[in-house]
């Protein structure tokens, strides 16, 4: 049985807590590895290594730090296929989808290569008589990231790449469900020239998380996961004086206007709703057709597409999606479908009984499609995180606009229309953090910032883009004057610029 430990001080080390968790092969349901669950002492050892290594790394000039990023990109590209297969084997997403997971992470590394420019401060000569005023950005010190199972390459890279480029040391606590790729990322950073101790990986559960949240040496914490845990991490970290950035759950709507290209809209819903078995925080889980005619046509086209989804093992490059990550995840999604039926929604396509031939013990589920879902139902209010799409019929545009605006989550939203006035009105008025116009999954590129509103995001700064540099640095402002030799005497009033 393969054993996965931790990466501390530039070395892979065995777990010492005596506790471990199972890492499954989602295709077969079998345990393929045991992952160590860190004790508080192991977390403290990682922090101590990071604290010792960080000052020298911060003193390394930004251009040299960027060169480590460039070298890391080169190394990952050499291992792209093997990393994608490793990721797929633990998560269950198809290998092509795993390649996309890695690529979106690398795009943030590419952004971080611009750190010499991104960390530049400001300078004003002669801000006052003989006075120069300037600012500089400096790293925080030791920071941490707590990342989810659904993107085991992308989100760790979203967190650690900007932090490292800014001169911080980083403690990564990835999901214990699929920890192998984060461990390999740390090894590749070391090979790329990152000094030992600057990036550490501790695998674990709540004990490891609480160790990071309460240790005074950790200056900032970033998190992606469910909203309840995001709120816990935000409040606990903030109570311990840390800068905290947390991203939670989602219920992403797609508005389908009567003038939309219906075939294009259906393609978008199928890919965005069922890709990666719906285990994406930016998955479209609610379709909102406007008007009865639009709704009827949408359902007419959706039903056969959902029924014909190709579900297969993660090794099948032609599969639309693979298994869910664990049996517990599969049970949870099935339970939500049961709830939807009891609540009175119309289950137009039922995928609960799907079995994959030859993989009967795998965590597979067929696509499910609900119609006539209403805003008071749990399947509308709560994040399901599986291959389940709910259709909520809206009588008119204003009703459709209210649905995502008034929902507790505010991560992503999309509108499909041919009308520019409608699209512009929607973009301006909808109360959601990321908006797509005829674009189903509006994840911004790496040089913009990613973040949701309401219970989808806790904290003032978003992930990647300029916000990531601001989050992982502190600004120091200097007011400087060199006396000319002329005595001016003491001033007792507050300095001003007259």
C-alpha cells in the first residue's frame, strides 16, 4: 500500500501522528493509498522550517524569484501527462479535464513570473519642501493555503505561486482525498531552485487546519471549500490576527432569454453543468429559462442530451465525465436527488441507478435533470456538487434577474441572449461576483481576479490577479527629507502641505 506523508524542510517525511486517511481510486472504489494526517507538532515543524527559510528568500531579488517560477513551468511541462494521470487517478475527473486543472494553475504561475513589475511601489519627488514620498511592497512572512479536493493542482498553484513570488514562505494543507499532486508540486518547486523550507506541505484534517489558524507565526491564510468551513476559517483566522481570504460554495445560475441561440445554450449547460461530474465551484447548477415557450424548448433539447451523456472511467479520454471523488460524495448527491423528488420537483432524468460495467464498485452517477424547481426547495438553496441540473422557470426577465441576485451564494452567473441592452443591464444589476455573457463558466484569466460575493466569498481580496499581490504583501510608506543645514525649529502642529 502506497503511503503519503508530508513535505517539510525540502524533504518527504513520513507521518508521525499515528493517524491516516484513505485515498481511493474513484473508478474501482478501492483504497489505493494511505495519507498521513498531521498532528499539531508536525504542523509546527513545518512552520518552523518556513520561518527559518523565509528571510533569505525574501532577500532574494524579485527577478531571481521569477526565474524559479520559469524553471518550475519548464519542469511541469515535462511531466504534464504523468501529473494529469496521477491527478485523475485520485480525483476521478477525466485525464483531459485533469490537464485543464493543471493548465489553469500554470497560468497563475505565468502571471507570478511578472513579480518584478507587480511588486513595484510608488515614488513622488518633492511631495513637500525637500520631501520625497515613496511606498514599497514587502512580503508578510509565513502564509498558508488550505485547498479543496476538486482542483488538486489549480488551486494550490493559485495560492502558492503569488505568495512565493512575493517572497513569502508557504504552508500548503491540501485535501486529504487527493494529495499526491500537491506533494509533487512541492518537489518540482524544490527542483526549480526554491530553497528548502520555503514551501512545505502538511496533509491532514481539522487538527492541521486549526494548527495553522491559531499559530502566531502564520500571517495570512487562504481557503477554498464549502461556505460553512470558509466562514469558520475566516472568523477563527481573523480572531487570531491573520489576514484571511476564503472562498465558499456556489449556486451558479444561467439565464436563458427567449432570443438566445438555444443550441448554443444547451451545449453550454451540458458542459458547465455536468463536466467533472459537477464537482466544480463554478459549475452551472441552475438553468433559468425566461418564459414558458423558452422553458419548454430548453427541456425538449436538454432531456435527450442528459440521457446520452457518456460516463466512463477517468482513463477514458472520450468520456464526458468520470466518477465522483468518494462514496460519501456519491451518497450525498443521491440524497439530494431524493430530497428534490420529495419536495415536488419533476425529475426529468434520473441517473441515480447508473452502474458502470466493469466498475460496479466505482463512485459513478448518471446525470440528473430536475424541472419545475422553485426557490423554496433545498435543491435550489443548497450546493449539491454533483451531476445534477435544476431548471427554475421564470415568467420574465426581472424574475430571472432576482433569482441569482437574491440567492445566498454569489459566485458565478451567466446569461445567454442576442440582445446587447439586456446583457448590459444584467451585467450591471446582478449581485454576483463573476458574470458570463454567452459564456457559461466565467472564470477570469490569471491577470484578473477570481472571487464571489455573499456566502461564496469571505474577505476583502480575491484570488490571483492584482489582488493576490496585495493579499500576500504589506505596504510600507516612507516620507523622507534630507536637511539642508538650515535650522527650522520645532513644529507643534500636524504637518500639512499648504
